[in-house]
């Protein structure tokens, strides 16, 4: 399985013809970066870490509810050239980082990780000590990295990747002044990137994955001893896990989609990534490339920044909280409705003191009477059972009208009129606490203590409906791809119909956009304009991609129609008018699956 595979590490022999596995244009880029690095730092890099951005084909805002998503890596990526700073006589401190970026707007940064120890006196304040100044520290210290969560700073992503490496591989309580080997090396890095920031293509995940890889590589931590004492390379799954944790340090409580896509993509397929009960990746070939004429995905940047740190972070984290609270409220309302097939599993979920913040995906298992446990491989529902279960649960939520989710205190049989009405005024905090069954203190501790959210109304019903239907669309999309690919094989009795394939996939994408816009309220007028324009310009389907509120759209277009389609956008979308060709090509581009993260070792 992809997640169990080792992280690819390639070796470049310097001066020989570099990097045989990548296109010539790319090889020049790597060589230029290495030269630039050498001229800046006076020594060549030892490694170049590379991580791509990603585009999500379908499955928005469901990864943190632990439902599977369907992204692919894009060709645009982040490269980090890195190497230890070992200049003789240098006053450089252990672990110090000199970080440079090829883009002039990102200023040079230097930072040193510090150790925080409880002074173990009466004071409750933390005492920060620079490790190189005081090697004889007290025990029970931990790494500290100053990451500014209140504003977007480019080096925060570098720091976040670094911190994870320190935490996992450098136990500061084992350090000793006699053994500097166990201390992190001083590192010089030069970052360059082609993923547009704030566009929903996950420049952040590309930065964090590349940074995590760079610090692993420079500190010789890409290989670790296994149980029998032999060395093995870290797996892609381990890197994803680290990168997800690392990105949370920048302040967004994201799911794991972006990091997983950046690490595990292959140039031949999209990915079906599932998170529950355990992380797994399935490579799903895209049949749109196997038909004649072929079809492609076209990304179009709305040029409205999908703001993560100030605006979007609050909105994003608010959605995380809403879906978590919704999970509890839904579990309670399913339990109280007689049609639930498994009250025992729901009861167990609701009363487990070790898992108070469970997700909608966990509610689905319980609803199906299965007691799946995070991290355990057994018992696990098959993808087909999840799909069937979702279909039932969507109907059940419609029937229940999940009135408690809407803040109405009692369950009342819905009228047919209500069935069609997805409007939901939202509930106030007080009502939400009540329908969770918690006392306010416990509610705040479980759902609000770890996150900064500001809202007067919480839309539990709409968010639930989006998450469940969107998760179902992902599975329908996956199934359509798999069925078509297998029908292409000669042994299959059914006749593949390309037009039907494109219409089915396109409709799923467009419905996804409508749901994001109306139920999840994560669209933007510009994204709505762009998706409608896309449909009018010949796309089979079009939707926002990524967190939304700005950023890119993705559209499914026949390859022989791309010219007409792109002209349609250029002439119809106000911000594209008057743009030069080069700028426009950076904003609207065909996106094919790219390969996942790797490290080049320069010898
Ligand atoms: P983007 O837009 O790439 O930041 C965010 C989350 C994903 C996922 C999507 C919505 C981060 C780092 N990533 O993606 O995990 O939840 O929104 O589907 O916040
Ligand atoms: Mg991001």
C-alpha cells in the first residue's frame, strides 16, 4: 500500500548529467537552485527536498470529519535546497537555521530552536534557554519554536516542519555536552516554489512537507533503525503523519488531505485517501485520459486570496467545530429515533470518555452497528459498505430532518415541504450546548478550548448534510472511474460510453460546488461566477477546490475543447481581461497528476 512505501530518495552525482528522472526543464531548475545556494552560503547543498501542491478533484471539507477524499498532486511544487553549516570556526549554534527564499518578497530569516523547561520553582512562567549557551540544563525540557499564528509569515511553515523533526528525533532530555551528535545540526536552506500561495493548491502543505523532508535529510534521519536493528527508510505514511501534525502548528486544524496528496501522489493517477479507521491511499487511474478525445482538469485561479491565517482560519476552524458538534448531536438524535439499527454502538460512541470529540465518520460506523476504532485495522467497513451506509444515513438525516441539529428541541415527523428545505438559521451557542447533552463547562472543554472561533450561529444541519452528501459523491466518483477503467478491459461485457462518463463525473463536481456554496458556505461570488462561466464555456463540471472563500476552481473539459474553454474564461471573467499572456497562463492551466514528494541527495 502506498502509505507503507519508503520515501523516495534519489542520488544525484554532481557534475554527471543530473537528475535522470525529471524533465530537462526541471533539471535546469534544480541545478540553478543548487548554484544559487552555493553563491549565497559559500558551500553547496547536500540535498534538495521537493514537495508538490495538490488540487482536490472532489471531497471538500470532509477530511477532518475523517471521510475519504479524491485529490491529485499538481506539477507546481516547492523545492528546498539544504545542507549543514559546518564552516570551521563558525560561531553557529546547534540547530540554527539560516533560511533564504528566491522570491525577494520573502525576506531572509534566521532562527534557533530553544528549549523550554519548567524552572521547577514556584514560578509558573516558562523559562527559555538557548541550548548552545547552556548545555547543562535541567531535565524535563522540551523544544520550543516561536511560530507566529496571527500573521502569515513564510518561515512559519519552515519552522513547523523543523519542529516536528526536532520533536520526533531529538529528545532534548538525552542530550549531553559530551555528545554533540545528538543535537540538531545548524542548517542553511534556500526555498523556491511555483505553487501560487493562497490559491487553494496547498502551497502550505508543499512547504511543510518539503521542510520536514529537508530537516530529516540534513540530520540523517531519513533512515531509522527498525525493530531488528537494521536501517530502513521512513515510510510515506510516517512522513504524512509528521507533516499533518507540523502544519497544525501554523494554526489551522486541517485534515490530512493536502499532506497525504503531496507525499503519496503518482504521475499516473488520482488518489482515494481514507483516514478512518486508519490512513490509507488507493491509486485510482483517471479514465478521462483513456478515452478519445481525452479530457483534462483545468484549474482557474479566481485571484481572490483564500485567506488562511486571519479570515479563513476562523472560518475554517469554525467548520471543524461545527462538524464535530454535529457528530455528537446527530448520534444522539439517531439513538433516540427508533429506526436506528444499532443503538448499542451509538451508545458506546456517545459514552466513551476517551473519545469525546468523535467525528461524523465515526457516527456512520456506529449507525451501521460497527465499532471501528481509530488506528485499528479490524473491523473495518469496506468502501462499498461505507457508500451504502452513507446513502442510508443521508436519507435518515433527511427523514429525521435532524431537528435537533437545527436547534429544535423535539423530534417531529417532517412534512414533505420540510424535506426539500435545507434552510437552517443556525443555532445559538446555548442551544447547541443543550442539544449536545453536555454541561456548558464540558462542552467548552471538548469543543472550544483548543480553538479560537467566533460565531453567533452554528449551522449544524447544513454542515452535516454537506459532509455526508459530499462524502457520498467522492465514493460515486471513485466508483465511476473504477467501473469505466474495468469496462475498458476486453473481458468486460459492458460497453464504455465516454460521453456518459464525462457527464457523470462532471455532474458530481458541479453538485459538489453547489453544496459547498449553499450548505457549507465556503464559496465566494468570484468562485460562483467562474464555475458558471466554466459550464457555459463547455466544461462538463466545475467546482471550487481547496478550502474555498477564494482560490482556484477545477473544471472537467474535453482536451479538444480546452482552447475554446480557456477563451471563454478569459473573455468572461473580469479580472482576466487585460492580463498579459504569461500572467494569464499562470492563472488558468491544465492540471495533470504529478508525482509526490522526494529527496535528491547530492554527492
Ligand atoms: P487548503 O485550501 O489547501 O488549505 C484546506 C485544508 C484541507 C481540507 C481543505 C478543504 C489545510 C492545510 N488544509 O485545504 O485539509 O480540509 O481545506 O477540503 O488547512
Ligand atoms: Mg493550505
